[in-house]
C-alpha cells in the first residue's frame, strides 16, 4: 500500500476492493453502535448504583449522541480534506481514554463526561469507512460496491446483536463498570489496525505559511463553530423539551440563520448549502433517517428498560430478548444487500415499523414471554432494511468529494432522532418505568413511523435508475443538481 495525497485514489495492483481495509473499517464503524446497545441494558443498573432516576440516566444516552452529532460532520469534513488515517487514529485513541474515565467514574457527572468523550472518540469510524469505500470504488471502476456496503451494514447489525447480550454478560460478571472498560481493548485494536493498514498521506510540500492559509480556508472554522453552536442549542432543548426553555429554540434559530448566511457566502463552506439546495433526494434521505431513528432508538432504549423494570427481566435476559431483532436484521441485510434499489426496502421498512408498534401496544406486565420475542422479531425487518437503504442512498446521492462529511451528516440526523427518542422515553416513563409509560412512548413511535412512510411514498426521486457502474465511476456529479446516481 503506497502513500497517497488525502482523498486521492490509491495506486495498487489489486483489481478488486483492498480487503486489508476491511478490519479497521468494520471495527471503527461499530465503536459507536456497540456503546449505544450496551448502555441500553446498563441504564437500570447504573441508576440503582448511583441513585439516579430514568430521567437522569437518559443523559448517558443523550451525552454520547450530542457529542457524536457535532463531531461526525466535522471529522467527516476533515477526512474529506486530509484522508482518514490521522483522524481515525486520534479519535479511536480517545475511545480508550473514555473507557478508563467511565470505569473509574465516582458519580453520574463524571460518567456523563466519559460518554461525551466516547461520542467524540467514535466520530471517525463511519465517515472514514465511507470515504475508503468511495476511493476504492473510483480506483477499481466499480461505483456500486454492494458487497462492501452490505458488509458495513451487517457489521453494525452484528454488533447490535452482541451489544445487549454482551452488556448483560459484562454486568453479570463485573458490574456496569465493565461496559465502559470494554472500550480500552477495542481502542487498542482499532489503533493497531489503523497503523497497519490505513493509507498514509503524502508529506506536505511547499511554503508552510501558504499551507496554513490553505488549511484555514478549507476548514471553514467559522462555519464549523456556528454549526456546533446551532446544533448544541437545538439538542439541549430536545434532551428535555419544556416551554420554559423556549429561549434555546430562539438561539438555535438565530445561530442557524447566521450559519446559513456564512455557508452561502464562503468559498469553501463546511456544509455546502448550495449543493443541498439542488439535491432534494439527499435532504429527503436525511429527514427519513431522523424519523426512522426516532422509532429505532425509542424501541432500543424504551423497550429494554421496560423489559427490566416493567416486566421483571434481568439485564442479561433483557439482552437475550432483543437478539431476534438483530438476527433478523442481519439476515434481511444480507438477502437484500446486493439489490441496488432502495424504494422497496424503504416501503417495507416503514410498514414493518408500524406493525411492530401496533404489536407493542398489546404488551402488558402479564404478557407471555413469547409476545416479547414476537415484537423483537418483527422489529428486525425494518431494522435491517432501513439502515441499509439509508446508507446506500447517501452513498449514491452525495457529492463524491464530500462523501465522508455527508455520511457524518447522516449520522447527525440519526442522532437527532435518537435524542428525540431518548427525551420521549424519559418523558413517557418519568420516575417509574411501567406499561402505561411504554404505551405512551409507542404512540410517539407510531406517529414517527407513519411520517417515515409518507416521506417515502411521496419521494418521486426514489424511482430514478442509477448510472451503470462503469459510467458512474468516470462521471462527476453535478454540483448544483440532483445526482444522476440516485438509487431507484
């Protein structure tokens, strides 16, 4: 593997995808979902150990997603400009530091800090993976690496299977602190794999002053700061929405207006709003991601907590109950992964969410155990289809030169959805997790599922056919018009 300029196509003699990239890609991309799923069964034990109600432990979820929502587009943009290696190594090292802080945390405040560090530490994995997929597609002339994209989706689904079960096992053996300690060996493995196989950037040349000037102009630091401030204000409101905090929405709107003005005037904007204005399919994909993850994460966190406190299962058994969701999701992703179209996946995924929500409304504390497995089984269908379809949509719809930051934005919208879900769960359950609170949460999920279906049915761009692989690898996408490679 030779050194390359950041973002350039690596020159190798291999005709196919460089399989040496898969281990760091897969491991880096799953660092975030493994921490998401493990915490789902650790919330109740942490609350009991630290004397915190569900409304407080919800911050352990929100803190990670606040940090990740801010960090992924920023890190993604840096990867677009400078390549994935340095960003990958720095952020995955931070995962290990966060693991140590969480393991030794004496109280809830320090634990929340550890989750924030985890959020920033897991920012690079997914954007880096998407950037590597794109560069390999250009090198090999295959613009639709369906097998690799499917493998990426399946890796995340596999971790989602392991996460709750592993979390329950770790809690049973070493207590909830073991779920944070796990990040230390994962961080070490990620760094080692990154050092071994991620491509290096070529040494910088030219006058140092000129390089620094180009760096500042390319980074668009004012745009990044305005984006961070806007998103922070919005997410702080979403974490605990209340009329008394209306000023946060006003601040977010004002900062958002300033961000839009800045980006429309910048020569090298952090987020090119002019491109987004001509790329309606990509915007629709982001909106679908937001509402899809409201449903997905409300199920992940709300259902997990209810099975423990409302139904009476141990954390380990609560993890076992969720296994059918992710096993079905893996199977669905593998079966449908190599088919290029996404419209059918999205429609079936939307219908699956609605059916699963309706089944959840029938649950009670006295329900037979098999009904819980039925719910998790049905939820696996949209879980597998939606994740794969949304990922593939961004891959085809985004500007190739901004694929990492576009992938980061997909996760940002997903995490906004997850924060809405976390707030909805905290508001629905309050201080006591019971069946009435679960049903209240399900009605919110059902509304989001119906909106997801409408966003899919009304999106006419989903019927467009992609450019053939050999042509797509050669043709640049229009800067201010919808991409020709939008999936059908």
